[in-house]
């Protein structure tokens, strides 16, 4: 479906060259377009074979190095995350933390939300964390909470963490690489936004728990939860020595990545190399951790390669999305399109422009779920325009993250949401009834943060 949509966009952009005149802007030393220097040319359509071969030729274009580097990075991250999942690393790590929190009552909700949001915000983990949903639901049921709280502390928290990206390599990292800025640029406002969303989600869940304790029957999953509790077996015994060993191995793994992310954010000399540094770190430490757990390198390598192979369709979508810019550039209509957009936006104010970008990403989110594919489709065109209008790349990246993520847990077209609801045995109607007000609140907060960012020149 997504591939077909991207292919249709590619063909549409190729066909535009038969109707739109060529043109070009003058550019500065940093290759930024200079407003007011546009020169109009003639209409000359691009050869059809160039459109069809663009997804292949893009790997030899001027953007090839960036595309190849990010593609390799995504393959490595996917391979390592699959390795962590298959060797029980993520599950054991979370289980160990959950058991330490089991007797702490209500605070466990806030701590669990924080853990899942941090994994999403720092490392870009979402789908991998949803595999833990049944475990989290059982954990919440064992403390007299319900399935909805389990969904909120796992599925929703992971998604919201991904959306409030601080260093998320799949969104912030990729977009920063395309924009030619450091991952740490503008991080302070992303941290503030993360904290605001964290507090909102915790308040939402704690308010719901308060009502639930007054009247358990208000739970949308009351009857099914009664059945689940009837067959619930609570395992309170301590971790085995083998599980403790796995926990500490992966605790060291995540600590190394956390320290590295901190170093990248603080040390200017290496901040521009965030993507390759993270790729090498995840690859080496991930394989070492997997080997220490499995003690079978062939099995470790197999898990890694299967995880990397699962990311190949996403790499193909990145190639398709990137080829849109290539076709428009080769047909010399890219600057013509930019000139038209600049003409529409000039004088409308920066905040209106930011909101239009936000709306564009929300619209694309209906059809293209992949964060990386949307970045390669939108950013190469949007960034030069926003730069000409005096809007910083950091604000554009923040706008993208806001629009890309939150709707993952409300749009029925998102497969991760449907899988999660199926695992929890909760209908989409019940989920929508439970979350729609929260989604509207987050929409309002996002707009206010963007207004604030625009006002201070973020």
C-alpha cells in the first residue's frame, strides 16, 4: 500500500515536468536558495525511463552518501533490536524492573510510563516494545488495575515517547542528517515537550485509576478482565541467576548507549557524526551482548540478519521517497515548485507556515506510516523553503515529530495499533472512546508549543 502510494507520487512528479516550466534560484555558498532570484525557463518533460529508474539511480546521486548511510543505520538498528528481542533482552530487562516495582502501588504507573517513553524517545523503539504488552497487562491486572491501564503504560507510552523524540534516531537523527545540523541542536525544547507530554499521560492514567478504584465497573474491559484474573498466575519469585545475568548484560548495553547519546549531545566535535557513531556502537555492543547471552555467534548473527532483512522494505520506501526529489531536480522543476510555494507562504507569517507543515505531515500519516520514508519525501523540499522564510530546521524537525507520532495510536490504518488492541482483546471503538479527549489535548498542546517555538525564534 505505502509502496504504491510513493510510486504514484513519483509518477505524478514526473508528469508535472510536462506541464510546469523549468526554473532555478541562485544559491549561496551553503547551497541555500536566495529568495527573489528565481528565473523561469521553458517546459520540457523528463524522459519516462528516468522516472522509472530513479529509485535505483538515487544511490548514485548527490544525496547518495546520506541515503546509503541512513539506510545502513536503519538496517543495523533493526537487526540489533531484533537480536535484543529474540535473546530475551528487552523482556528480561523490563520484567526485572517491573518486579522491583510490584509492591509500590500507584507510582508504578508513572515509572512504567517513564521507562517506555524513554525507550521510544531516546532509541526510537515502538513496535519492539509492543511485544511486551501482554506481560504489562498481566502485571497491571495483578495490582488490581485493568487492561486499559496496561495499554496506556505500554502501547501509548511507547508511541508518545517516539513522538516526543529527544534523540530518536529514526526521526530526529535522520531529519538532522538531511538538514545538516547536529542531533543536539534545539534539544532543550524537545526535552521540555517530552516532560510536558509525560506529565499529561501520567495525569490521564492516574485520574482514570482514581475513578476505577471508586467504581471498578466503569472499566471498559471489566468483564474480560474478570476472566483474565480468574486464570491469572502471579509469579513473584526472584529472577533466576541466568535471568539476572541477562538483565545486567543488557543494562550495561543500554547504559553505554545512554552515555554515548549524552556525549553526542554535549561534545560538538562528534555531534555531526551521530548517525555513524550510533550505528557502530549499536552494532558492536549489540553483537557482544547477544554473544554473552547466547554463547552461540551463529545464532546471534542469524537474529541480527533476520532483523536487518525485516527493514529492507523500509529502505526500498526510502529510495522511492528520495527519488521524488531526484526526478524533480533532474527535470528542473524543483525550484519552480519551491517558488510557487514561497509565493503562497510569503507574508502569511511563520506560525501559519509551521501549522501548514504540521497539517501536511498529519495528512501523509494517513497513508505512509514509516517515519523515515516521510522524512525523505518531505524534508528535501520543505527545508529549503522554510530556510528561505527564516524558519529554523530545529523547529521543522520538532513539527515533524509531533505530527508523525501521536496519531499512531488512534488511526485505524496503523497496523501496530491494531495488533496491540488485538493482543489486549480491546475493540477499536472502546479504545477510541477512552483516548479521543487525550488526543485532542495533545493536539492543542502541540500547537501551543509550536506557537511558543515560533515566537522565540527557536
